[in-house]
C-alpha cells in the first residue's frame, strides 16, 4: 500500500484564502518532502523537512511534521490562482527504501 | 540543481508498438529514476537506472517490458515495449544529487496507446 496518504483528495478555495493539505504515512522516515505538479507535468520540489524538525517555512509555505502521529501538513497562505496544481508528499523510510509518493491533493484556487 | 530535458513530451501510439523516452541531464548524476503516473494517480517507481550495469526494477515491473539504458552519467532512456492501452500514463524521469533529498524531474511524457 502507499506509504503516504493525503487528504483531502481535492480542495477548492477562493484566492486569498489559506489552503491546508495533510499527509499521513505508516513507517519511520528520514525526511518528508512536498512537491507540486502542474497539469500532469514534471514535479517541482517545494520543501523538505527532516524527521527531527517540527516546522519549516518557505515564503508562503508552512510545513509541519508530527512523527508521533506520522503526519505532515502543508499550508499555503494567501493563495493565488497560480497555486492551482496537484500537491504530493514524499517520504523516504529509515529502512532505506526509495522515495514513496502520496496520493496527492488537487488544489484549485478560484480567482 | 539539475535541469532535465525529457522527450517526447507526448505521443499517441498504436498497441503492439514500442516507444523510447529520452532523459538528458545538464550535469553528471549518479542516481536516475523512472516513474509512471497513471491517470489521476500518484507516482510509482519503475526502476533505478544504473550507469554501467542493469537497471534495478521495482516489484511489478520487468526488463522485457521496460528496458532501460544508462550509457553515461547524464543520459538515460526508457522503452515501453509491446504497448497496450493500459500503458497509457505519464512517464517521468528524475534525478537526485543526494539520495532521498530534493528530486528533480523532467517534464514528463504523456503516452496514449490506442
């Protein structure tokens, strides 16, 4: 089964609102990453958070990690129409396996 | 960072034929990977392309169906062989400068098999 599961599967908001996406995983990890994909194109790396970190910021992005709950959240503040995309979390497990991607959240920001 | 040129960007192919996808990186990288993304789904790793040796395939993927070449540290190809409509997907190549840190992706190849 997928290491990462995300919710919601789809999220539709108005421009200016905040968007929160969640990711849960099953086994111990080294790092958790978030990626963005526009219209089925290549993925773009957004942010990496290490297992010993709890929160990280990058511009309008805020990522949290709760290793006790095996979950992470991605918050996009003051969303823009250009933020419309699919967002995926990806984890690498301490067992040494390859990056495993979550199911993704399709975010639509309406102008 | 790494800039990856992947081509073709899309193709429509007849069933039973094969398509070779190319991935060119602007710098030498040890680790190159091929992923499949079926419609509306997440990415699934097909294989790790190793320079100088055979690719390492993930469970459910075999060399006869997805032969991979890696002639040097900047280039790799993935062939989708004897295609069927079930092979219709986006195929993505990816590189990592350091294992399990930031991954860089090509723009993907959108394959439709008819």
